[in-house]
C-alpha cells in the first residue's frame, strides 16, 4: 500500500488506544517505519550500480525482528503508556506487513515477498496469490475508509492526523471543524 495509507492506518490505530499526542505520533511513525528498507532505492539511483532496493525492500523492515525493534524503540520514547505503546506499535507494524501482503503487487505483476523471519530464516517468504496491485481499487477503498475514520476521530475526539506534522495544523483543523461543521446542542 501507499505510505500515506500506512500512515493513516497507524494513526487511526494509535488514536483508538492512546490519549497522548506524542505517543500517537510514535505509533504512527512505527507503523510507517517498515518502509525505511525501501530507502535503498535512493542509493541505487545515485550510484547506478547497487541493488539495495531489490535486495532489501520487504526484508529488513518487514520482519518479526523489525516489528519487535520498532515497537521497543517507540516504547522507549513514550512517556506514560509504554506497554500500550509497545503493543499498539507492534500491531501497527503487523498491519503494515499485512496490508503489503494483500495489496502491493507491482504493475508488472511482481509480488513482493515479505521475509517475515529474516534474519533467522532468509528463505521463508510470505506471498499471497490473491495480492492486488498497488493502484487497485481495493487500496482506494481502504484509504477512503481510513479517511472516514479520521473524520470520526475529529468529531468524537477533536483530534486529526495532522497532529503528526504539527500542533498548529491539528489545532487549526479542529478550529475549522468547530466553526463550520460542528452542530451546537439545542
């Protein structure tokens, strides 16, 4: 799935369980962290000779070890709900992995295998024969559902995923909601 979809999926997961902005951001970052293994593409483009993207994408960041490590890192930086942050972060990474398993096939039909047990077992790979393409309608429906869930959190908790980027942006979004959309009680 697209990184933006992973971001919304992670943030909505965090918003369901965590009250603290910092901890929601930590979980959100953890949920998109598996795609750090895709940064090899930048190195490959600059050097023109390396194959880091093909070699390591869906291997380093999309494994049980990375899920444990990312969750541990997030819980280390959490202030109050360290165990909850670890659990939700661990789940967010697994949601990321699951979404890539079901909907990340390339336009050429290539299915990215996910090396879930890497580095302990470099040959074991998760692949689903029904995997749809990255730009398939199913991914669009999931994105739309996540956007609707974001609206739900705006209405119920008066918080938006914009908080990941800035307090000001979140605050202004909530102000707009209150001014133009929120109905006052009779």
